[in-house]
C-alpha cells in the first residue's frame, strides 16, 4: 500500500466524488491535508474491510502467542487429541 496520494482538504471539498473514485480505483488511501498537515485518510470500503480483517487476524495471533507464553497454550498434538475426543463423543450421541 502506498501513501503517495495526498490531497488538500480544499480538493476534497471541490471534488469529493473524484477523490473517492481515485481511492477505489487505485485501492490506495488518500491522505487529506489541512494547513499542510495530514489530518484524515480517505479509503475505499473494500480496502478498509480487508484491512480490518487482517488486523483482526493479527490480534488473534498475538493473543495466541501471549497465551502460549503464559502457559495456557496447547501443543498441536494435544489439540488434535482433544478435538478427536470431542468428535468421538459427538458420534456416539
């Protein structure tokens, strides 16, 4: 993802539809500046949703790593045994 797209807030006011089209077409966010400073980011919805899914996955990975460090994690083999037991008990009921 590149952050080379920069537009002043006056351009956003003047041509919001054009900037939205550009962000969606390039799938790249546009940094909106006000008085020469970055103040907001304009991003298409698909890219935003993808970014949120990726962030959620990273949070889950971090949570898993913290659980393992805290001694609360399971080895892959132990997890497979537990899943097999659970699936076995469901087949009998």
